[in-house]
């Protein structure tokens, strides 16, 4: 079985920007459900867990055709939520450090410009999905994907994400998704994101 990525802070720790009830339901119900469903499908396939979650994205063809879509969908749900919960923290650098700082300055001019572009992109997503910062052919890219699509399907490595499904914010923000997106930058964990970059560049 693939294991759960532990939540590294208390459910209330991101208040006032994300309320404890939202994190509790999102992590304990939504995220864990993706993991449960994925493990159940893999059990049905007698899968031997030879790949990491990230590698498995590009080996879906080892499974029976009838299960492939479900496996990929739930695998995306596990990977995307794992990154999302891990790239927030009550206490962390709120701007990039080290090599990621250099890369963002080189590519976007400044962190402020990058942040503006990320927020613009997130506000453009229609329906359910995520905005990601990915590494694509050694370059950074801000990109939206719908539903539980994962950048790994397209050869990109996600290092930062915001979940834009309504369950991420609706209890507190209702229709004000733009404010949830702005506030994400008050709880974003750039120590972790910068490490994700250095591990994969
Ligand atoms: Mn979610």
C-alpha cells in the first residue's frame, strides 16, 4: 500500500487564512479518500508497488484497461493533495530562497512579478483544478490543470500548487476565490518549495 503523507501542522494552524474545519475535511476526507481508493484499485490489480507514486503516473499501461482512468485519477488526487498540504505551513519563508530565488529572479525579474503571474493564472482557472509551478525542461512554468490531472503525465515536475476545487475554500470564502488565492501567499511554505526545486533541477 502507498502510505499517507502526514499533515505537518495542526488542522487549525493555518488560521485565519484557511479554517481548521476546511483543513480537517479536506485532508482527512478528501485526500485520504483518494489514497484509499487508489490502494483498493491497486489491490484489485495485484500490483507489487514497484514504482514510486510519481513513477507510476507513466506506467498506467501495466493495468487492465477498465481500471486505468480510475487509477490515474486517484493517483493524481494523491499526488496533488500531497504537494498542496506540504507546500503550506504556519511558519516558513514566504518568498523563495537559494537556487529557486535565483531562478525566479532570472526568469520573472522579481518574486513580486512571479507572484502576480501566479495569482493571475489561478484566477483564470475555470471549474475544478489546480495552479502549479512546475519544472519543464529545466525552466519554470506556471500552469493550470483541470480536475486531478498531474503535471507528471506531461513530463513536468510540480514543485508548488494551490488547490482550486471549491472544497478548498468554500466554507470560509464562499464565492470569493480571489481572496483565498491572495491569502495563500500568507501561508505558502517557500522553504519546502525551494527544496522541491533543488531536489529536481
Ligand atoms: Mn482538494
